[in-house]
């Protein structure tokens, strides 16, 4: 009788471990799917938003003159990164993916003279209010 009880306990323990492993696998699979969907949505927004693209086009130009984005467009651009900061903070998207796919023009904004001049017009106080943007900059080693 004791032998049967021991076998039953071992079987139940093995089933619990298997159920835990299956649950963990499903969690990881679901998390990856959610991250891909989030990334796809963010990428589409980044590419299709005309305000963000106005800043990108300005940063791409080599000559000192060109269609300078207005402060609203710059704010929309910075707020996109503020939103990315939120997703990084709650681990919905990895810093590595943000770095690979979105950080090039943020670096251009903070590290190139053309971008720095644009930021001066925006105002340091305004930019400092975007706390999650500051977190993104730290995570990406910008500034």
C-alpha cells in the first residue's frame, strides 16, 4: 500500500513539473508573439507618421538648410521614444530591438550638430520632462 502511495506521489509530482514546463513554454511563446505584434505596430507608426518622418528627413539631409521640422513634429518624434521607454520599462520590447530598429535617428538628433541645434529650439526643460525618454537614452548610451 505504501509503495502504491509513493508511486502515485511521484506520478503527481512529475505531472506537476510537466504542467509547469508546458505553462512556461506557452508563456514564452505568447510573450514573443506579443512582442512581435507590438514591434510591428510601432514600426508601422514610425514609418507612416508624417511628423516623425519630417524629423527623420531633416536629420538625413547633409546640407545645413532644408525643411526644418516644427516643434510639434519634434515633440511627436521624441514622444515616440517616450512610448518606447514605457515598453522597455515593462519589458514588452527589448532594448536591443529598440536599438537596432529605432535608435539611429535618435542618436543623430543628440550627437550631430544639426540635431543638437534643433533640440536647442525645443528647449532643454521640455525635453527633461520626458522622463521615459531619458531612460531610453541611458539604455541606448546616448549623450
